C-alpha cells in the first residue's frame, strides 16, 4: 500500500546487555511495542557490541516534545546506572511506509529455550518444540522483561536446574513476574512478588494467567519490603533480579525472609560491583555457593551460612 507514512520508527543502538533498560526508556506515552535485534538488511547495522532497540509511534503523535522526552530519558540512564557506555545513546527517527508496525515486528521474533523452559509468545499457540519443554507464554513486546536479558536468562536457567517442586518463592523486585511464573511452572507451590513500579503487579498477574498458572498460586503487590507482613517469612527460595546497590542495601531484609534450609538467587550485579555485593551478603549471614557470569553480569546462588 503506497501513500504518506503513518508511523515513525525510533531506534537506538544499545550496548549489549543494556537493551532491556533502553527498551524501557523508549516505552512511553504513545509508543507501542519494543523490538530487539534484527533490522532490515537495507538499514544501517548496529556497530560491533551493540544491538538495535526499536519502537514505533503513530506519526500524529510524533513531534519535538516526544523526541526531546526520549532524549532526556536516554540521557538519564548513564547517571542512574553509572555505566559510561550509556552516555552516548542517540535516538534516530525515521518515517515509515504504511504498515501495522504495532504488530508487524512479530514476524521477526523467535521463541527460545532456557533449560527446561521454552519461551513462546501468545500468538504461537502450537505446543513447545520438545515434549519435555515447560511452556512459558510471554508477551515480548511489553516494556518489562522479555526473558532475553543476560541476568534474566541466567536466573531462568538456575530455576530450571534447582526447582525441585513444592517451594514457597519470594520474588523481590518482580518486574514482569517472569521469575515467579517460571518457578511456578517448574513446580513451585506458591510465589509472592513485589515491586515499586505501579504497573508491575498488573503485568505480572497477566503473565501468570497467560501461562496458565492457577490464581491461588501467586500474589503480586506494589511496594518495597514494606509491602510484606512481618509473618511472611520462611521462604524456600528468595530471588531478586535488581541492581547491585539494592541487593547490598537490602541483604539483611532478604536474609530475614529466607527459611533456614532455603536458598537464594540474586542477579543484576555488574562484575565491577561484585566485591561490595559479596561482602554485604556475607555480613547478612549468607554463603555464596555458585557465581555465574554472563557478559558483565554476575548471578549469585547460595544459602544461609
């Protein structure tokens, strides 16, 4: 179909490992789904060590105010994370020919597997590729986690390896709820998640329902540790995929919720922040038994000392 453009593409070439954070910065106001990875072969390709992050906005909503807002949000990422590689992010804007860009990116999105989990989008209604796969139905276009980030993938792999069945799970900073839902699908008995983001509880509940998790098995709340009751302790697994400074600051709180025989799964720590994080865990009475590095990110697995 020919004619004037109805959509504008906003693209940022993000350093590897940061694409989800950049995607969240692009998910504002009238912007639609975020897509990671492959661009058109006719388009300029990202430089080495980078990946394209794109979103699409109706041409009627595009303009200087929106573009300036995007630039401000991107500029704030370096300051909030302390990552120098985020200081030069620059959005590019391109008018597109008519097409349903809110959904057309789906043809490029491919399912993937992490351990026993097969992550498939809701529009793929066929069974998982292998009979032994556990299907996790995820909406990859949302502003929350898609499952592809290094920290999320490592956490999913650990859950796939270690969930034995019947566990009570606490998910601190649950975000999209992906770790809670994965744990339930792998056999955990219940999961309680909380996050300060006001949209998290809704998104996490939708993910659980879309993946076929029984409603009595999960609960998602808005808030920090104050969202928990004093008696909500003794969890068999405490997981948290959040920034290292939060992990360190809340190490005592995380430990207090863990059962004496339980285990923890913490991620979101950059390698250069490892010493401070490990020291905080040890001071809180935790023993790190396994460390897994993927790119610049470290994931910690362990138990009470």
